[in-house]
C-alpha cells in the first residue's frame, strides 16, 4: 500500500511538468500571464491579484464538489416541450 502511494505521488509532479510544458509550447501560458500582468501596476495590486487568483483556484473546485455532493444544478433537469 505504501509503495503504491509513493508511486502516485511521483506521478503528480511529472504530470504538472508535462502540462506546464504543453501550456508553454502552445503559447497559452504567455497569454494567461500577459493578461494578468497588464493589470498589475504596483506592489499592492500584485498582492491583490495573487490573493484573488488563489481564492478563485480553490473556490471553483469547492463549488463543484458541493454541487456534486448535493445534486444541486444551475440548469433545469427537465425542460417543457
């Protein structure tokens, strides 16, 4: 069991590096960082942008987990004809 866990933990950085390389090579990473850096003018705005992006990075998966657990959806499940 412990060996399986360590193999799984070794795969995470490999996948993260692969995804980072893919984003870098396609130019998607540059587009994302350019848009964010256009908004940063001072040290305070850099700190604010970091806090907001971190909050959003944790908020979106949390909302998805809650919706999946409760079964609540934004859209109707059945539409009238």
